[in-house]
C-alpha cells in the first residue's frame, strides 16, 4: 500500500474505518471492493478482537462528555451506535489523537446531560424520566423474585459454575450483572435442560468451522449479543481476552467462557449440558462476528425487550435481542432431514504418532500433549495437536453459505438429525 499523508489517511478512515476484518490474527480495515488497499492497525499474534474499551470509559479517561466522545467517533467514521458501544484499542487511539489535537481533553469529566441512553419514543410512556433515590439495584428489593434475593447471595449459589468458567472478578462481570438484573436463576449441574448430549463429532465440526472462519471474524461493537427463543437463550459479553456466555432457557442457565484465539471452552466439568452449551455458544459467537457483521441477517430479527426489574434506571430497562425468523426454523428442519447440506470443515483430533526408527520427536510436540498422555509417551512417540484442515475453496463455499444461513441453525439442525 502506498504511503498516505495524515489528511488522506483521515479521509480513508472516514470512508472505510467501520469495516473491520481480522485476517491471520491481524486486524485490518478493508476497502471491501478493493482488496489491494489494506491498512494494518494491530500487531501479529494478538487477540483477533483486540483490546475492547467502552465509549464511556474512554470519555472518562479524556475528561470529555459521553456525547462529545460519541460525536467524535462518528466524525472519524468509527461505527458506534450508542454511548455504551465498545471499540478496539486502535480506534480509541485515533479518538485520543483527534481529541488532543482539537483541545477537547480535560482534567476532569464534566456532567453529561445526554449520557443516558434514550428510550424510543413509542416506549417513553413505559418509563419514568426521573428515578427516585434507591439502594443499589443489586441489593435486596421488592422486585426480587425470591424474598431476600441479593447479588451476593445469587453469586454464591452459582459459585461452582463461575469457578468452572474461570471468571475473574465475578462481582464486576457485565454478564453476571445482566442475568441477575433479569431475574435468571442457576441451573443444577446434574440437570439436563437440552435433551440427550450431542456426540463428539457434533462439537468437533463446530470447532473445525470456527477455526476455518477465524481469519474472517468481524469485530462486534455492541456487546451483549443476545439470542432468545423459547427453547434456548444465549448471552455473550466480551471480557478482556475471553468471551463470557450465559446459556439456558426458561429463566435458568449457567455460564461458560471461550477463547476467540483457539476456541477453548471453560465450563464446569461435570455439567451434563456442557457439550451442548459449548457448541451452541460457539455457534452464536460465530454468527455474531461473521453473519451479523453488518448488523442484520436473513435468519435473525432484532427486537427491543423490556427487563423484568422495574427498579432499574430507564436506560437499563431495555435489551436488544436477536430472535430467529421463520427462515431460521426452516433451515434447522431441512438440515435435520438431510435435504439441506452445509459445506463441511475438517478437523483432525489430537493423537499420538510413533515415529520411524532413527527419527527423534520434537520436544515441543511432547510438551503440547495433555499431562495424562505425556506421562505415557515412548521415546519415539510424538503428539499431534487437534487442528483443522481444508482448502480455501471450502472456506469460500462456507462464507457463501453463511450469507443466507447461520452457524447456529446448522448446528441445531445437525444435532436434531443425530449427526
């Protein structure tokens, strides 16, 4: 790419800065129609989603109002939707540079009369403009489903799930705060909410697809990403280098975490619904970052839902959720019947391989083996890690397929068919 002066670079960002594509773990801003022009903004080997920063956090850092920061992002062509949108560190650096150049940075943040999220006009009658003074919304109050319910007690009930998902600082988790505010309860690890567990091939196919699609992941600016239907609900939040997920139905569920780098899932090991929840959460993550990269998809309808806790401030009472359209349900049925076939990704499971005489195993390969395997490796044994394999043509077919289909519908359809 030829060098740009600062004015040309700024104009380019204004036109194309909201289109973010991850290629080979490098975040690139792509012209969409001109593949020869790329502008690299992240280093190799980092989390493909980059460091995530909320707009109001950046505003506080710069001493600007939330509205000023939001307006500046729009001016720079950064695709934010609300004052609570999230951006990556490279976008934040551009905002910092422009704010400093225009003298907008202050030592302290002034009061922002526009900091609250506005409620749509047709719903304004459902909320009060002013909220009475009250205790923390996550302490005991009359809105609780159960008398004596509090955030601390609720966290204590889910401590096994939280530990299994390896959440750090659960009291500050945006995911846990939301599901508590919405009056969700913890499922028992011994319960089975989603029927018989899937076979290992079902989850391996989802992992293979994730690894094939990883170079094409798209950054999602507005977490949470929430999928909701009668038989399944999934809520995703980005938290540092991990994606935190709540999976459940009928107001009960549990948490897990997954890595966008290698798609490792962390969940309570003895949970009966562990494999299904892992596959469902990973499929919805792929839809959130690939299928919904432009904010809409033929399979999903975005709706605004009111929370069940009346004591919340007005700007926290509404959730954006994605619900499946008729086409989603039809796709699940056709896949289950075998009349709708998605392109298959191929994944090789981890295994031990014995080398020929005279060959020496790579020490690093042996170190990569699980401890229980490593203890039993012979002098000529090496461990081959699980990996995906496929051709660019297959990946291209998969991307074309996802233009009118979704990862979650494919996964649920294959599960219904028993494959």
